[in-house]
């Protein structure tokens, strides 16, 4: 068995055969951010990025990083994938399930824990600039651009919550 096959086998055991506390198969977790800003006369905008391989609109997300909280890991992903920095809320606003195409393991489902990120800076250059696009959308536009129904609902609910708190 070559190194790649061994590596794939180990990753498969970790990600596909993990068990939750109740004995059911575990779903891997990633953390993500829902980047937002107020534009002009209190108009809420949501930033989405394209997937590297798929080109689909989604939120910045990635695997948890050792020594960092899930919120801090998500904020780092926002910098790497979208070139944005801001205040990340340590309290998540929800989760959604995402089908990811892993290079070695193939299709796998993961749960994304989403933290709001109030964007304070947009950088002209960032690590994945040549691999992704980023764009600001209204709440309704962002909701129609993402493929996940659960992410769509999360975006709409977040917009309503900000409005209810009189932030927009």
C-alpha cells in the first residue's frame, strides 16, 4: 500500500467513521463566518465568496485550527478566503449542513457552525485572491445566491434579527 492510500485510509477513518457520544456516526465540523456590514442608510449587506473548485457562492469557512476557538478559526478563514477583517461574535448564530468534495475522500457531508463577522476592513490583497471572488449582496440577494436551504434561512433570519434590534 503506497503512502497516499495509507493517508486516505486514515483520513477516511477519522472523518467518515467517527462516532458521536450517542454512538451515531459523527459529522465533521467546520467553522464559518457570515460577513456583514451596514451600507449607506442602514442597509444590511452580506458578503459571499466563491468556492475554489465549484465556483458556487458560499460563506468563508474552514477546518478548526489547533489552539484557536471556532470563532477565531472562522475569522482567520475570512481573512484567507475573502481578505476581510472585523469583529467576530464568539456566539454562533446557527449551523447548516454542507456537501464538500474532498480531494482524497470524495463527497463528504460536514456541519458548518456560523459566527457573524462585522466587517471593518477589506484588504486589496489576501492569500486566496486569485482563487476566489468576493461580493457584497443585499440579504435577499445573498439568500438567493447560496445553494443550501439551511444557509439561506440562516441569512434571512440574521437579517430579521438585526432589524428587530434596530441595527438596520
